[in-house]
C-alpha cells in the first residue's frame, strides 16, 4: 500500500509521476494535477494542457500571456 502525496490516502492502486527531478506518488489524477501541474502566471488556473511559455513564465493561454505584456503569442483556434 502506498500513500498519496497530496491527500494522504492509503491506496493499493497508486501511481507515480515524474517530471525532471520532481517525483510524486498519487491515488488519482486529480491529486497528481494538484501537486504537479503548473499554475497560470496571470489567472492562476491549473494548466492541464500544453499551456503557453513566455519570458520564463507559463500561462494557460495566449490571452493570459498577452495580459502581462507578451504580444507575440497567438492561440491557434
Ligand atoms: Zn490523493
Ligand atoms: Zn490564465
């Protein structure tokens, strides 16, 4: 039995997520996203898709990147 790093739940079907040097054990994707997904630097929402990287920050969409002064990025609809 492993323990979820986010909620502390003991569960027999936990999984591990590794990103670079970061590594965590979780009981659900909800908990994995809570712990591992980056937050948009503008609106603070959790980025579960690709996101947009600009000037060393990560944003959920081009709109948020533009809101802090990044004018080069455009969402492809
Ligand atoms: Zn959990
Ligand atoms: Zn955003």
